[in-house]
């Protein structure tokens, strides 16, 4: 899991014949399309908090159908599609060989995205398996499981055939993400309908955390540990820290399960295990931020013109804040105040959109590399997009945290639930406006990439 500076530069500057540029562009273009769609659905959904009849009373546009589209779409559509596309760039560069089984990669591209479109349609029609973040109909889960299995076989076989013997830390996180996600999807196949009663709630808590901690988190770490050093032309500051983050994530995150069910009949000792594990899980986020600061040391001036490095660096800070917030949320005293409020929603948005920022940073970097290091069409427009996204996410997290605390303390003081809801309505307006700020920022960044492609010489 170590590599020298010379080896890293060779990996970054690997011959372009190792990659399938058309395949990577296809995955990234689809991911950018989903990135425009699913967060926008979320912004419209948030409007329903103040205007429940917004979008009318057609079943397709009800809260119960739009919200699963937004949540699952951001995770499996926007982030995951971009991540898979970037894997087809990272793996050949760090192994020195083409991706094994590349001939069926284009078929996987079609299968993955058609499955996403089918899942959206079925959710709109009311097919829902009842688990938060796992509402997908069974057929879509099975297709995703097969696709992840084939992708795992591709990347694992490619890595075993690598020419560069040291295993880069990005490949460790990348492999872990794909291997662990098999467990997550198998859990989603079986548990919603085959595990009864209280055990179903416990398994659901496990699933929710596994999606975030054993798919999105290692995938995001794979991206930042590759694209930050590549983007600023500097080796990772400390491989020991990166290794510490990897093993702390691998050994402790599987125990983070039940903090969504405080005061339930679930075993108290299990909740205590969650608290201890959640505290220690600040370690991986800290190692990432420490490595970012160390890697950027002496190179901070690059941020003014290096959009990917800026997205990665700011995202690392947000990731640490979101992780610490999640660790605090595991404490029973904090849960007593914040449970059933938007405090948890603040944590989830801050966490997930951090990884979306990292995936977008990698996409901007690769988009330019595939065009022979062509400059962005407009750095100014890209900067506007960056600031709208950054300020939108930050403001949303801050407002929802304050909203959750206010509502929690009101209920603890004896206020009626309906009165607490009336008191926090203004916060929901801010939530909607910040959501549209994020959407406009993402649109500007995607527009910049599209214009960069159109401006590319034939």
C-alpha cells in the first residue's frame, strides 16, 4: 500500500492507450445527467414541506414517491455512476494494464443506466419495498447486484495482473468498496421481506450505514487519494495515515448499526457499541483531512485556478465536520434531543454531498485529461458553480442543524409537536433555497464541461 513519488507520477502519466476514453466519457456523461436530475427532485420535494399540495395531487408527484427517487438517485445514480466511470480511468493508470474484460464494459454501461431509469419509473408507479434508502424494487436490486459483481470481477482481476507491484491506497479503497457492497446488496435482497419484526429494524439500521460507510465512503476515499495528488502533482503526504484510515474504517464501521433507534427494545449494549465505534470513526475523516493539508502544503496558491483541488480540499473539511456530527448523534443524550428532527437530515446531506463533490472533482480532472489537458471552457463559470454548491451545502447543513436543535428542545420543554412544526417552517424555506443553489451550481459545472467538450478541436 506504499508507492514512491516517481511511481505515482508514472501512474498518473500512463499511456492513454491503457484506457477506453469513449467508455469513460459514456459513464461520466450519464453520471452528470443523473446529477442534474436527482438533486433537482430533492429541491422540489423540499418545497412540499411548506406547500404540501405543490405539484398537485397526482400520485406520481407525491412526497412518498419523489423522496425515494431523490435519495436513491443521488446515491446510485449521481454518485455511483460517476464513481464507476472514474474507476475505468484510475485502475488502468495505477496497474499499468488495460481493464480485464473491457469488451463487456459498454454493455454494463447500458445495463446500469437502463436499470436506473427503470427504478425511477417503478418508484413513480408506487413500487416500494419499504426500507429507507432501499426502496428499489427487487428486480432493480438484483440487476445492480449482478452489475456490481461483474465490475468487481473486472477490477479485481485487473489489479491482480498489475505491473506496478506496490498497491496504491486508492486501489485498496476501491476494491473494498466493491467487495463490501455485495454484502450490502444481498442484505437488501433478503431482509425487507424475509426478516420479521424487531430484527427487521436492526437489519435496516445495518443496511443504511453500510450503504454510506462501506460503499460511498471507501469509494470517495479512493477518489480523493488519487485525484488530489494527481491534480496538484504531488505525492500523498502520508501513506501511514491513509493506511490507518483504511483499517479503522474496515474494522469499526461494520459495528455502526443502531443509532437510528434510540429508546427502542433493541439491546442497549448494541447501542453502546455504536457509540464507541462512531467516536473512533472520526479517525478516517481526520486522516483524509490531514493528508489533504499535508499534500497541499506549499501548493495552496494552486486553488485559485485548480477547480478539482478546491472541490477535494473543501469537501475534505466538510467530510470531517459531517463525520463528527454523526459521531455526536450516536450519543444517547444527543439522540434524545435531535431524534425525529432535521438534525439527522443535516448530517446526511453534508456527508453525501461531500462525496458528490469529490466525484465531480475527479470528473472535471478526467474530462480535461481525455481532451489532452484542455483548459476548462470558463474557469469563471466553474468558480460560480463551485461557490454556489459549497455555500448551498454549508448553509443547508447549518440551518437544518439549528432547526433540529430548536425543535428538539421545544419538544423536550413540553411544546406540542404541531407547534414545534410551525416554529421551524422558516427554516424549510431556507432549505429549499439552498437546495436550488446547489442545483444551479451543479448545472453551471456540468455546463462548463459540456462547453469544454464542444470547444475541443476535432
